[in-house]
C-alpha cells in the first residue's frame, strides 16, 4: 500500500529517526548517571511527602480558618491505594524534572554539533546566575501562594461551604493537585521578569511591545484570576495585584537591559550601588522600618479592624504564625527580607541612573530619533521597528554601505534585514525568501555601490506583482471551488451562513442578556441561594432518617464550579428566545419556517410554560420523591449517607429543570409543525434523532454507560410522545398545522 506521506516527508522522518538514534547512542554511557539522579529525586519526594509535606500542607490549609470552620474541614482518601499512588505519581514527576538538567548537561556536545547549543562558550557564572535567578523567582512565587494566598482562599472556601450546608471534606488527590497546580502557576508567574527581560534583550519581542500592550496584560491577568481563583473579590485582588506589580517590575528590568544593550556603557552593579549609597541605604531602612512599625506600633491591629468592618474572614497573623517560626525571631526575619527587597529595587534604579541615556536616540518616547549609524549589529537588531519604518530604500542602502566602509559587514546585513522585515510587514508580503535575497544582494553588491540595491528593488517589485497576480488567480479558483461545494451540499452552507450573519449585528445584545442572567443567577447562589435550596430539599427527607443528608465537597472549588455551570445553563435558556426573535426573519426567508415574527411570542410562551411547569412538577414531587427513595434505601442498608455536592446538585437539576426540558420536546415539535415542518419529517427521521441524542449524551454525560442511558432514554421517550401528539393533532399526518416549508422537500 502506498504511503500517505510524500517522499520529502518520509526522508525527513527517516533523518530524524537516525539523528535520534545517534544522539541516544552518544549519551548512552551517561544515561545511568541521569537515571540515578531521577531515582534520587523520586525517592526523596516519596519520603518527603510521607514524612512532613502532608502535615505541612494540612497546617497551611487550616492556618487562617476560624476554630469552628477548622474543626469541620478534613482531608480524606476515597480508595485504599489513593495515597501511595499519589505519592508515586508526584515522585515520578519531580524525579523527571530533576533529571532534565543533568540530561542536558551530558548531551551538550551533541546538542552543539546539531546547532541546538551556543557555539561560543557561555561563562558558567552567567549560567549559574540565570539559574539561581529563575529558581529564586520560582521560589518567591510558590512562597506567596503557600503562605499568603492558600490560607485566605481555603478559609473562604470552607466558610462558604459550611454556610451552604456543605462539609469541606476534600479528597487528598483533588486537594493536592489543586495546591500543586496553583503553586506551579504562581511559580511560573514569578518567572515573568526573567521571561520579559530575556525576550526584550534577545530582540524576539521588542521592549516597546511589552510597554505599549500593558493594558492587555492587565486584562489577561484579571481574567485568568477570575477563572482559576475563587469568585471572592478580595481573593481575586490578592491574585491579580501582585501579578500586575510584577509585570511593572518586569517592564523596568526590560527597560534597564535594553538601555544597557543600546548604550556603550557596561553595567556595573556594585559601582552604581556605591555611587548612590545614600539611596540604597535609605531604601533598606525604609523597607525594614515599615515592617517593624507595622507589627510593633499597631499596624496589624488597625489592618485587621478594617478587614473586620469589610466582613472579611482574613486576618494578618502574628509574626511567625502558620510557618512554625519563633514569634521573637520572626519580626527580625520579616524586617531583613523587606529591607533586602527594597535594596534590590533601589540598586536597579541606581544601575539605570548611571547608564548613558542622555542621547536622543535612547529616549523611549521618540524611537525615530535613534541614530542607526551609531549602533553596532546587536543594537540594530534590538532597535524598535519605528526607526526603520521612517526609512526609504536608498537610506537603508546608504547606512549598509557606510557599515561596509567601516569594515562591519554584520551590521550592514543587520540593517538590510531589519529594513526588509519592516517593509514586508507593511506591504503584507509573506515572501520571506524575497526579503532575504534582497538583503543578500545589497550586501554582496555593496562594493559596487547601489546597483545591486536597485536591481534587488526592481526584482522585489516584480515578485510582488507576480505574488498579487497568483493570489488573485488562487482567490478566483477558491471562489469557484466554494461555489461547487455549496452546490454539492444543496445550498445549506449558504443558508446557515445567511442565518448566522443575521445574528452578527445583534451579538452585543445577546451577550448582554446572557451575561446579565448568568451574573444574577450566580449572585443569588453565592449570597445564600445554594444554602436555601439545600435546606429546603433536606426538609423533604423522610422523618425516620436521622441527621438528613450529609453533603461534602471533595474538590476545594467544587461548589463554585457547579454554581458557574448552573449560571451558564440559565444564561443559555434565557438567551434562546432572544436568538429566536432575531433569527426568525432569516429562517423564514430561507424557507425553514413559515409565519410572521409574532409567532416567536407563541414559541417563547409555550416553551417557557412547559419549562416552568416541568420544573414545578419536578421540584414539588419528582426530586423529593427520588431523593427520599435513595436516602431510605441507603439507610435500610445501614450505609452512611454522604453525597458529593456536584453529584447531588446535578441530580436535583436533572429532576427539576430536566423534567421541564423533557416537557418542552413535544411542545417544540408541535410548534415546529405549526411553523411548517411536516409530521412525516419527524416520523421518518427518528433514527437520526436517536443517533444525535446518543452522540450528545456521550459527549456531555460522564463516561458511564448507565448514566448515558439515564440521560438518553427519557429524551427518546419524550420524542416518541411528541410524535404521538403530532399524530393526533395532524390526523395521522393528513393535515399539518401549517403548509410544509420548502426545506423539507430538498
């Protein structure tokens, strides 16, 4: 059988396999050392988790809870081998991460031979400095999460759960993974200064880009915090404000290194600190003094008083509380840490102040004032794009010629490359080869004045013309193929596109309705609605069941996730009639429905009545009856009745709103018949409907056959009831409520 891959792809894969085999053979003798490092990391992690990590995390979880809440919070194992398997999984991950640095070290020669390692040697002190800086930033991020963020967050989550009648009994797997995930996110966020500075210094992303797009960065930080942190405003601010401050600090570092790169001065940290010793020393005194005054002169008590007035459960703890440090020595450690932090910031300011930034070319507000002729090759590559946007072709060739005359061909090539890149970006030309050829021609022909540059410009113009002509031809060919595709699928593509286009201008209103309903539902649940529903259903439990229903949360944010999902569901239900109203004219024009737009009111009223009626029936009789039967059955079997909050609440949803949705299926079928869909279409296409129901259930229900059947069988029955109702209403299909729409005959 012929291969599906072309010959070039097969050759590339074969070369890659040979290269990988050669690489593994070259480091085979050192793999044992790497495996020993992996094994040591695995065993050390396994031992540390078993010895003190679990107790430490448990202490952090309860450190900021009130005594009443802490007494109810607990961490449990739900399976016999859960703890040991979790320790093994974490040990494998940590062992693999630990083995990566030695693996890279022993393979550095092979990486260098394949161009994946710098050819020129890098001083070890630079590598060690970067590694220590990255590790330090990662540690600071994790420490913030463990000692500041987690205590407040768990206190809020546990207190909120108890107010709603949900016991905070966390699964050790979900609890640990939640802590590890957020700790890693804080640690990786701590790498922001290193990442932004490195990208700016290397020229991969210009410093000006990070500076000018700061608003987008702030919005992204708040959105990420809204998704991954609890919806408590104070907790979200604790997430977002440090990251925003860290982004500003990263911008300052990037500005420092880029200015040093564009300047002729060398960075002298110790010299700058000596030149500005008064500022550095004053910063140390200020940082330490503020912390000392906060703890010694009533700052902590005043801050806790403000938090108490704001109804927040979070408090500033006494020095050393929650971290196992002596209360007498903890203030000294706090003072020293903040003094060092202020010294670091002041030193960075001193370094920047001593750099040569007086030249107009280095003023960040006026990049066009930068004199490219005064820069070296690295400075040209790091210069902002605005400098080259103001040039014309003759100017760039003149600068390149001057660099050649100064015996600096690397700078000449850099000037031509930057000019071509900016020019191609402005023209929308994606042909990188043409840009490279032009640059090369300018460089090679620099000894012969500008003739080469003129030829390159002429050839570039011809290439642009050819590219535009070919693009036009391909566009016409593609349009023809699209028309054929539309004809092949019977015009449904055009119909659907027309319908969706009719909603595009109304998208803001649709999003506004969806967002308003979702926000209102979530606010109601958050302010006590969840507890109201839970208590009301518990009162319906049979009286002979002592203690009612014990509902627990295995994941720290499980209840909040349910609230968000339920709010989204209500938002979708609320926006449906609005969508139907706006899309009805398009549906009628394309022949999908018949009748005027006023029928939307009939649809909305009928479907709303069916949903509300089914919900009332389910909430008054079906949900209490089913839950009572389950509770009684478990009690008769001498079981402890403990339900997971998400499973219990979704059972309530399925037996209340789900009943209303089932009632809406026959109603919707009658409405569709009234809109022009004939009875025979529902009767003949029952197979497609059943397959669609099963596909939807397979995607949106848990991976359990029983659960899928519990979801699909009622839907199939409701569809059968709808067909039966239509049989009666249409007199066996002999007389539909409305003439059939055109699409049925397609």
